[in-house]
């Protein structure tokens, strides 16, 4: 088993590393990694429905989709992620949430923390969640990964994922908001997240007789960066994979009440309608038609609407106000 700690804190690179070892290598792997502030969205989720877009934009938070299902999670440098990649002969042999979370529970027990597996895929301390887990099967290979909240900023976690559920109507899997805790809050002795990382890695090296420490080679990095550029850097993967959904936003501007109704398919706006009690000089239908085919993200919509003098279509209303309504 290759035991790897990734020095990178870029979620695009780290998720590409998982995919590389899942699909391009045959060895069993154990990987520990951290991300700078990021939202990692489940494969089947509607990205826009899971994030607080304004908070994400203002705080330069990465938004990246992963290969596995499950709900959206917030990562920061106080969160340690672990990954097991193994081969097997059947789904029953591969899919086992208990097996891959057991080493985590064993390390915590050594530290005097009585944690346990709960529900479908969570680890808890005194009923409070500190780890969510997800799995993805590729041919005869399983990727199991999980979060370990050690000293994360819980307020940032809540703010980044906070969104009004009434804004969207779709068939995507909704993230379950759970009460959470940090592992560090339950320690008897002080320790930082990197010290915890070392304990966990040492435990795995002792647990598996064939386990060896491994450092990425130049060839590995080349292959990882190829996957990163082809998938995890792309808007089409991170947002465009979202299912069909409709969005209705209503707000009062200096020009009056303005309502935007959008239909979005594969991340592209297929239909836009503008309603309200505002006055206008030019027909707002021109804005509606212009938005059709535009990716539903802040920069694309801004670029498209920048071609118009918004005040002509929605009197006494600026482009910035329109973008605030939409995002």
C-alpha cells in the first residue's frame, strides 16, 4: 500500500490525485491531504443550490465537484481528508464504510476519544459529526474518502454552505445539514492538525504490513495535472454537471421590484424571464434573449449583461444591482 501525504492544498490538484491513483495506477493507496477554503460538491448535486454564492465570491472560496456522491462539504486547513483506494472482485467486497473508517476510530480511541460510526456514512463524538464519508467505484477499484474536522472554522463552514432552499426547485440530492464538532475540542492534550496527521499516517503504516511511504514522482505529477486541467479546472465539470433546475429571485432596487425567473440545464440558462413594477425605455425581452445559452455563473452573466445599458431596460437600476439579485 502506498501511503502519501499531499503537500498541495489546492482542491483541484488533490481531487485529480485521487482520480489518477484510482484509474492510472493499480496499487492500493492511503492518502492524507488538506485543502485551502473550498466547497467540495457531490457528483450528483446542483452546485448552485449548495453554495452561498455571495459568501463564496467575497471570500475567494474554491468550488469543485468530486467523483463520489453524497453531500457538499466545506474544507479548510483545519480539516484533514483521508482517502483509501483499493482493488476488489465485487461491489460487496469493495463497498464498506465501516472498514475504511475503523482506522480513524482506532486512532481516536488511542487519544482517549470515544468516537463511533453513525448512520449511513458519518463519524461522531457524543452525537456530534466530525467526519462525512463517500465512495466511488471504478471497475474493480474503490475510492473511499472522508473529512476529519480537526480545527476547522465552523462559522465559515455554515456560512459557505448556507443557501435559501426555496430559491431552487430541482431533483438534485440536497446536503444534509448536521450538527458538527472539531476533534480538537475533545483532546486532553494540545495537538495541531499536522500532529494528528502524523499519528494517523503512523497508524496506517503499522496496520498494513505492506504499507510504504510514497512521494509523488515527476511522472505522477504530470499525469495528475493532465486530469486536473481536463476535469477539475473546468467550469463544465464543477458547475455544468448540475441537473436541470429553476431559479426565482425577487428584490427591490432603486428602480422598483425586479424578479428574475431562470431555467437552467447542464449549467446553461435555457430561458430567462424578467418581471417587476419597474419602468423601462428598451424592451427587457432583449436581456432575456441575451441570457439564453449563457453559463449560470457570476462572471459569464456579468460579461453578457455588460453589453447592455441596464438602466434602459430596468429604469434606475445598475448592472451591479442585477448581479446582486441573481447571485
